[in-house]
C-alpha cells in the first residue's frame, strides 16, 4: 500500500542527507555543528556513554501483514548466496490486459496468424550480482486461483509473504545475466532500453488471437470479467541467480507484445501484413498485481542469532519481509535530572565485502515498546509528523551518513536523535522504553503529536520506498561480558549540563 500522506519528498531526503553529510562533527556525541550545542568542556557541559543490549529476531507470516500495491517497484529474482541472510526468492504475479473493451485486433479475426508473442517488463534496477545467470520462468495463473482486482479488498494489495497463487502451465523461459537489462533493444516498432523480454510459446499467442473469433457478450474481449475467465494472468519466478531485479509494472515498457499477420483472406502467399498489439498493466483499476518474497535463513548467522536471550555483538537488519532487533538501554533508569543538549543512539555498519553487492536499506526506523498499551509507539517528542503529513525521518536519524571505519572501509552510520525523549525521561514525565530497530516498507504505530500517551492514534508511517531490497549487519552492544570493549559498538551518547 502506498501511503502518500506520509511520503517524504525526494528533495527533502536529499537536503536531509546533505545536512547529515556536511555538518561539522564536534565530538562523537553529535554530528550537529557547535553553534547549536555547547562544546564539551567537562566544566559546564559534559558527555556520557550508555551501553546497550541488543537482541536479534525475525518477522514471521503471523507478525508481518505487509501488503504491496502496484505503485511500488516489483522484484523478481533469486539470491542464492548472501553470506549472512541466506536465500531470497522474489516472484511477481500480474495481469496485462487489452487497452479497452470490446476489443478486437483487426476486425478480421479469421485471417490472423501469430508471428510471436513476447512478455516485456520495464526494468528499474538490480540488487545483487548482475553477472550471475538468472533463469526466469513464466507461467499462466490457474483459473482456480482467486487472483483478480476485486479480491484485494480495502487494504489495496496482496500480502507480500503469502500470495503464492497456483499456476496452470509454463508459457516461456529465458536465461540471461541482469547486466544486459539496460542495453538498447531493437524490435518491431519498439526500440528502447531497460527491458526484460521473454518470448512465450506461439500457441499461447495464437490462443489470444483465436479469442477474437468469438462474438457477442460471450467473447473473451467483450468485457474485463470475460477476459479474466479466459486468462487469469502471469506468474514469474527465477530458479537461479544471486540478485533481485526490480520492474515498474505501470511503466511504458511493461506489456505483452503480440506480433501477428493478417492474410486478408485474399492476399498472395508471403505477402501478409505484419502488426503488433499491446496488452498492458491497467493502472486505472482492472489489472491485479502481487509481490511474493520468501526468505530462507536456514544455516545462516541470522538464524543462529534469532530469538536468543543473551545480548548480541552482531545485529542483522533486513528489509521487509525480514529481520529486526530489540534494544534495551539499562542505564537510562539511573540518569538523574539534567539539561540534555543531545542524546543519540549510534549504530555502525560492520563492514563485509558482500556489502557492495547487497547494500543497506534506504532507511532504518526506531520505535518504542509501550508495555502499558502492549503496542509499539513512535519515540515520543523526537519522531514527529507535520500538518502536511510529512515525517521527520531525516532529522530523526533514519537515513545514514557515509564515513570510514578504522580500517578505511566505507560504512554507513545511523544516529537516532532521542534528545527530547531523554529530557522528558530525566524530568520524570516519560518512562524507560525498550526499542525496536527495523527496515520496514511501512509500519503502523501509536502516535501522539504532543509526545504524551494521551491523544494517541494508530498511524501508518511509510519508511522505505520499496520492500525486498536492502540488508545491513551492525555492531551490537557486546555480548554482555564486555559491552564497552568495541569502540564501534551500538551506544547512546548524551551531551548534557548539570542542574
């Protein structure tokens, strides 16, 4: 589902990123300029570091009800060898339909003969290894599958984890390297770039032409429901590779190209006219789509770390549908009253060579567990949404800034701003919360504009532009034996003045 009322304008994201990258660091406690925060002199202004405890876990079908709509980039592919996160299997289900009803090819259906039929997808990006062969199979969705626009319901999309529709038979297949997808393609009346083209069986194309021989209300092209009764849609899956390929279903390059010839019933042999008809994704209403993403963690570090009750020194965060971490900060309860200038929960990427192939999500999100309401809530006072419906993901700390680790490797660092919450905590007006770190497409949390528990409402918050792509391994707070041994550990830094 696309939540436009909470979408972050691209320009705002860029501005926030530039601010994060350009601000001069005064000390490790903050990335803001020293014109906003007094310098730490240990006379009037001090800083302290609180250790954290982090616990890994994964979402399940029952705990993740994310729905995916046609507006998002859809991913197709197979990741077979992520050293930390294992296997990802991404599949696409979609309907491509005639431009209007009642539809006809050339008003001479008895004279039509198939030349070829090609399924074309509008290519956006590849996440992963662009040089490993992907074998994509195309199937027809079974008529027994309840796959059509009317079954999506008020939520506006099928669930991303549990929409594996039955298929009736294979229509085509292609093996290729994703690196070719941005090459220029030359075809009849179609010369462009950024296409995946899969030739389908000619018998399927002839079947579509033959549907035009039916007339009246019983014809397959008489109405949308009539067409659905003859052809339910396409199911695409990849059975090899090490990447996910993103496609725009509503893009101009997503279509079914039906190349055919018309013998006009009286033309000489070999002098037929060639034509092409396009069935496309109907963005107005009638084309259904679904995104299925399966994760396979067996034998991975993620599986070994999930659900443990001992604090972790490695944290594994994967985009929807994926993994998350719970964060406890025991030292918060011992803080006395003070003036909090800045409080930042700092987390650093633990570099690995595979990070260049499988980079981090666009954004991470931190929320708090409200034990009284038994629900997650946004961090009070620090996460906010203005009257225009735009959230402060940038200043809150959801977007990383780029830096170098002690070995000179390029890494991402997140600094979540908890300053107002910590101030209210030491003032005695907020309790100590445990936190959750995720990389969601969107989530629904309790939210109060005033920050207090009164006047809260359940609010859906868009965080990342897509699902499926993005994962990161972070340093945790230590394994509990020596939580402060690693200078890159996850930690809460506080700049404050005494009262």
